[in-house]
């Protein structure tokens, strides 16, 4: 069927984008009749001052809150369960998440655990959440994960040492307050890590077998914004206009992948990140070109559009030359952003690869990859990235 005529769903939260959007938190909390809020954040966001900033806003409106900040950079299942205990013990009725993907995903987990009275790992997979969580307001502080607008939550299963994906419309936040000012405290390293995550979101959404004319618009514009805006954001971290472009790129990428889903890069990265507790954006950056090489023949026209969105002139090139140019541009950007390491340099060994591939093959993100891989294919991709 023609892509324009194909049935597709599109879900998104209400969001407010712009400088000082974060200051609307008390107004939205009041709209949700919140009286006792659990603020989910992490130590880095507390040090940056954003947690106190939001707490002051709530306090001025007479809204009670309790802060939960025991969240790792890759949120663990046990952290979610502790957070849910705190939510119940403090008799909270709503959640405000401040930070990047880690606090936001943890907050989503706390919400559904509290409403369903089940362990967080029981929700693994697609549409496994029966009851939505309490009202959730998100204030993202990175241009990367887009957890603030997505129906995904990624949680580390500490026993199996793998990141699980929980995918459900019940995880879509009630509102996201996207304030570029909050990104000005990001380090260069975090700007690069989270920015590459957003770029890969857009790549994978665009070539996903569940793409649509709507998600395509967001994905391509996200690629344009992130591929051009990441380096300036690292060089001029306090520039609100530059940060706005990357935050907008992250928003667009999130709207795209939340509805079109992802692919092999994320499946491989989830297994890898859970195994070695590595930054998700770094895993994505290392794996992207190798997955593009694997997928290319299955989505040549779509990758060509991606290359053009990155600023490449691909006219008069044959398919092999186009692939080389696109992979070359990915590698150039990766090295410019100081992602020059291999998986081997991060601690992965050849003997680790079968176990990693065995975990990645079970990831739901593979369902929409444009080329269906086997375990051996995944082992080969890891091997080339080693």
C-alpha cells in the first residue's frame, strides 16, 4: 500500500517548548490537582541547580514535594523499586522528572510500578502495562534521550546485565516542559553522548519498517538539526539559540522514534550498555556506521535521504559510493565529537560477543529494523566494531 495511505498511529504528550518553560511546572501540577509530588532526579542535576529551581517553583505555589535522586546513569531495576517504595511511603500523588533519560525513565518505571503493584521487570516488551501511572511532568535537561515525549522506558536488569525496553502508550508523559536553558549546564561529553543518541533515534526511525509520512518529517528535520548543531553546542554551551536547535532536534527525533520505533543500533546498544554499564550515546555512536553498512541494501533510498539531510551531495554516485559517503560522514562526525574508541577499547572482548548477540536478538527494537538479522549477523556487527 502507498505509504501515505497506510494506517499509522501517532502519540505524543502535551509539550511546551522555549526559554523558561520549566517555570510552568507548578501551574501544570495544579492542573493535575497534585498535592504531594515525588521529584525524580539525579545527583548531577542537583549539583547543576535545576532540582532546587523546580522545588522552589513548587514550594512557592504551596505544593509539597519529596526528592528521590538515587538514580544511576543507566537506571537499575532495584532503583525503580526503591523509588516506588518512597512514592508509596510519602503518599505521593504525582511525579515530576528532572534530568536526562535516566531520571525520566526511572520516573516512568516508578509510576507504573505504583499503579500496577508489580515488579518493573514484569513490564518488559510491548504493551505489557495494564494501568497508567500517576500524572507525570517531565523537564528534560539533555538534547538526547527524548524520554520526555516517548512511549519507551529503558531499565537495566541487574541480574541478567541487559537493558530491557518497556514500550507502552501508558508511558507517554502528561506534559513535557522543554527549556533549552537547562541544557546550558551539560558538559561537552554529555552534549556529545546525548546528541548522538538523538541522531541515532532519527536515523532508525526514518529507516524503520513502521515509518510514516508524519514520522519521516520529524526524523529528517532532526537529522538536519543534530548533525549541524552538535559541534556548535559543544563549542558554545551557554548560547540559548544553539541549545534550542539541539533541544528541538531531540524533540523531533523523539516524536519520530516513539511512533516509528527503532532498530538494530538500539538493540545492540541495549545489550552492550547493560553488560558493561556504558553511556548509551557512546554505544550508539560506535555501532551506527556498522549497522548502516548491514542495512544499506534494504533501505537504499531512505539512507540516501538521510545522507542529503546531513548535507551530502550524492548525485551521480552509484549505490556503493553513496553508502561509502554516508558511512564516511557518520565516522567524520563521530571523530569530530571525540567518539574515536572501539568496543575493544571500552572493554569488550571477542569472547563476550556471543552472549551480547544472544541478548540483542531478543530486543523488541529489532522488530522494525529494515533488514532482519540473525544472531550470526549481530555477532558480525559487534565484531566489526571491536
